C-alpha cells in the first residue's frame, strides 16, 4: 500500500473535501429553487468521492484500495456532469461551472495517479473496449 498512515494525508482526499465544500456554497441556490433532488444528487456524489478514498484506504490490499479509488473517480466524473446540468438549470454561471469542473478534474488526475501507483488499472488496460 502507498505510504500513508491516515487517509487524511492523501492529497486526492484533501482536494475532494475542498471540492465538496465549494459545492456546498451553492446550497442556497438549490434550496431557493426547491430542487432537493439536484442538491441531494450533487452533494451525495461529492461526498462519495472523498468517502470512497477513505473506505478504500481501510482495505488491506492495494488492489482493493485501487478498486475503491475507481469508484471515487467515477463519482468525480458524475460531479462534473452535474456541473453542466447545474449550469443548464441556472445554478452555476459558465465561469463558476468551469472553476468547479477544473477542481474536479484535479481530483480525477490525483486519483488516477494513485491508482496507477498502486498497480491498479489505468486507461491503457488491454480489456477496455474503445468508447464510441
């Protein structure tokens, strides 16, 4: 396993926490629109990013940790998609969406690098089918 003693030391977890807090700053907009579904989905997905890093860290094998990091990365992509929906629905300006998206992209890069460092799967694995 990577040389971390606590999950709080993992930069990807730290950045995911910051991203979640940044998203939470927009709660008044979601609440004003009474869009509880959108609010819950984006907040749950953002929480999933950091929680899957922590949960995977608690596993005994690097392979299991890498699997949970994959879940975390998937949730980060979900958050990025939600940013576009939020922009379309008027919760984020284009500039706000772009800044939030960039923060999520940084988290994705950090998680991906950690997966590779653990010997986990990366985007070049042979069994991945091309996306069309």
